[in-house]
C-alpha cells in the first residue's frame, strides 16, 4: 500500500531579498518536524500551482522555517517569490535529507552553485565546528553574501555568471588527506560527470560522498523537482549500482522539466 507524503499548510510571515538572485522566505508551518539532517529539503507548493518544487530548509526554530529561494527569469516559484507573498498560504511536504558523513570522516568538502548555497551554509553551521570544512561556491559576484558562512569555514568563490564549470573544478581539486565526506549539488549534467569522476578516478566509496542534481540546464531553468529519496531506496532494493541509481534520478529530473 502506498503512503502519501505528509503535508502541512504554512503561512509566509516575512520576505527579504538577500541578493538579486536569492529571496529569503520565513514561513510559519504548524506541525513541521525537522529531520535534524543538515541538508534537509521540503516540497513547496505555492498558490495557484499544484506541482511542488524542492528547497533546502536554511534554518528552523520550532514551527518556523526559513527557505532561501533562488530566483531567475521564469519558474513556478520565481514569479510568486518576486512578488509580495507575505500573508499567503503554501503547502509544505515533510522534510527529508541525505547528508550523512561516515564515522571516520575527518573533513568536509562542500561544492556547489547558487542553488546549493543554502544547504552548504546550513551544513557548515551545524558541522563546521566539529570537522574542518572547505566550501567551493560557484556563485554570481552579486550573490556572494558576507557572513553567509561561519568564519571558521574556508570559502572559495568561483565565477557563477556563465555556464557551470564545476566538473572541471572538482577534477582539479586538491583533496585533504585521510577519509572525509564530499557533498555537492548543482546542475544535473555537471553532477553526472562528477559522480563518474568520484567513482572511477577517485574511487571513493559511496558512503563518503553525496552528489545531487538540483536543476537541469534547459531554456527554462527550474529548481529541483524530484525527491531523490524514493529513487535511491528503490534502486538499492533492486540491487542497482550507485551509478545506475543516479542515472535513474537524472532521467526523472529531466522528465519534470
């Protein structure tokens, strides 16, 4: 028997422009329960729409959650977020997350584009004090937010105004010594190339990295529309390799665009 993901009705209580590309929405969501996982995401359905888009919970306190929403030219959520959503009701699905560093991890390496910025920031806040953490962020110059990351975290900013080059960047990285945990998110094609590099060249065990495609480079850029959790669990149950599971995820992501 299938089970429907739990949903909550939330109210937008504040809207702030963090950068020209990043809008912060504060929501009051009675009944919200955090997973406690640092990269947790929720599905967001805005008024007048029926399809959810997934966003990282940048921070939370009780029933109040903060979403930093990337805005661009078009999109289900963009046009709504660029207006005045304060006071409007939205639907929020139950939180899920995948960030899971192994017990032997002695460092964190976080890499991503603008869409990954909220998750990398929360991970850095919640884990940066316990593990040496480096962030590599491919972000437009006008969205490099002072104070977005803790001072204890090393941050390298890369140009993010053109086509993503994260696959090239990862291939050229100087990796820390010893076992660690690599977390990354961004454009799907770049993520596919990076997964292959990690598996075939770096030969990292699947427990030591998490690489997710948050969006696909098409004429109308959209944020992540597919929850990777069910695809990952179904793939593992079917005995598929990590590479096969991520190929299924990328295919599902493309079908939503």
